[in-house]
C-alpha cells in the first residue's frame, strides 16, 4: 500500500514537472513533443480497435452468423458473398450485439452512446478536459461488438474518441491552458481517423475543420501534421501502409470536359442524399430518446431490425467497406443486381440510423462512404450504357460519390476529398471531383444542416461559447 502511494506521488510529480515544461516551452517545441506523444497513442489506439473489431467480426457475424462479408483491399481483399449459411442466426446476432453494447454503454459510460465524434467536438468547444478514460475504454469495446455483430457503423468514431480522449487526459494531467487543451483534443480527433483510414494528410486537415461548419483553424494545422504522420506511421508499422481500397482509379485521366456534367450530377445527388442521411439519422436519435422503455434495450431493437433488413440486403451489415471495393470494379459491380445498387444508399442510411441512432456505438463516417460510393455507382450503372463521356470503369464515379456525399454533410469538403483520394490512391480524380464536392457542399450549406451537431459556425462563435471575447 505504501509502495502504491509512493508510486502515485512519483507519477504526479513527473506529470507536474512535464506540465511546467510544456506550459513554458515555445510553440514549436511544445507541439513537436505533444504531437508525437498524441500521435503514438492515436496510432496504437487505432491498431487495438482494428484488431478488436476484426476479431469480433470473425467470431460474431462470420462464425456464429454464417455470413462472410467482402473486405477492402487493405483489409485482405476477400471476395465474400451475399449468401448466408445460417440466415436465422443473423438477426439474433445483430440484436445480441446491440444488447451487449447497450448494457456496457448505459451501465458504465453513457457518454459513449452514438457515434462519438460529436462528443469529441463538444470537448473542443466546451471543456477539453471533459473526456473520461472510462469512456474511451467502453467506446472501444462497445463499438467493436456493435459493428462486429453486424451493426451498421464505421470504425472512425471510436478511434477519434480514443485519441481525443488521450488529448483530454494530457490536458488534465499536464494542466494545459484551455487553448492548448483544445488543440490537443482536435489533433486527436483527426489523427485517429487519419490513421485507421490510412489518410494522414486528410486527417491533418480534418483536425482543423471538423469543429466548425464554416471555418478552418490554422493554429491547429502544424501540430496536426506532426500528429497525423506519427499516428499513421505507428498504425502502418503494425498493419501495413497501402491505401484502404488499393489503387482504385490509377489509370483514370480527366481529359473529357463533357464528363463534368456527370460529375456535377453526382454532386447534386450527393448533397441531397447527405441531407437525407443527416435528417434520417437524427430523426432516429430523437425518436429513440422520446420512446418509453429502457435505454439498454433500444440498441437491441435497432439491431434486430437491421438483422431482418440484412436477410434481403446483406450489404447493410457492418462497415460495408468490402462492398465499396466491389463497386469500383466493372465486373464486380455488374454482378450486383441493379435494384441493390439503386436501393443500397437509402438502406444503408436506415440501417445506420437504427444501429447507431438507437444508442448503439460506432462511427457514421464509414457508412457515409458506403452511401456516397453507391450513389456514384448507381449513376454509373444507369448512364454507362447510354450516355457519352462516361468512364469505362465505375471507380471515378464511386470515389467522387464518397467525396461529395460525406464531404458536404460533414461540412469538411477539403478534408474528405483528400482522405478519399488517399484511401483510394486516386489523386487524379480530385480535378473532376472538385465540381461535385463544390455543388454538394453548396446544397448542404444552404440548408444549414450538418451530420455533426456539436459543430459551431466558426471560431468567433466558438470563442463566445467559451466565454472569451477575442
């Protein structure tokens, strides 16, 4: 007992000394040190969650549920199938995953409910010290169970909360100033997402823009660059450095101006479907909070409904990244029935709203990628036989669909464009993608909507919310 107390005092002494050094250090030294430390933890957190999710998926949806989903190139590139060996087990597995997640979250850490990124953004604006360590641990386990059992969610929300939570811990232990604490949490958000998606540059830009609807925090950029490349290096050292979806449109060259018409069409559809995604998701959130009954049970009900949907559309299960991979290849996309391609964006919106909006744990960025990908894929399937100037391969349309749909509704068009380009190894698609993302963002901006409710308008509004006049 004496040794424990002595060790605790020693740790507090070290923390106090480190905090003093950090608070008195110049900008460059401070953020070089903090950026590296946060980046290491963000990368390791992404590795732990990735492994936990992989193991949960194998146990729950594959071994017990009898369903073998396809995987993205960076996750092994397995072909998968639309068939079930035990269809009766799938709704039960997804329901059970929602129940276990609900018990964990609402018993141990109610803040871990939902997608997690909003909680991290709220910490940037309200109090960078507010994220408890317990929340991070519960979020990791609950999200792995929710998504691994087939719930429709993404893996970026948990990783964002893990690394943002460590930034929050540093803000407490080192007694960082409010401004430094906000930077620490912000760079945690983007570096965690960038690491698990293999998109360090996009993750760094995301750190600067995700707290706001219409602003960019330049003071965050340099720390974010340091943190993102460190987190990506740590993650890649364990799990590989290739793009998540391989080099999907490596041969694409934008040399036909007429294609801009079709990319503009994707942009308009992406903006409208992004609005539908946000509206449906928060309708489910609000309805869940109003309905009577235990909060623990509601994610199980949402999971059961998703499992029943999956008997008709198995593509709604889990993250869905493998289906994005298949949508980028001409022959693979042609093998998917046209009605599935057309219906999947809307089905994925509903499945995510039921899985995460009901109180389950997981991200909403990843499902947004699936929704946008199949929006682009649907446009390609409909236009390719009849319209001039349509690329021979669907990959450019799929990639731009991802950029436009989620980049607009997340109010982070540049960051998401860069992330998707990195995830697909397709820098050449950026040029035509600009018109699609520009149009989709204008549509969403006119509506005033966002998928992240905790975002504030700009830095001036954030300063007012923090009680600072300037």
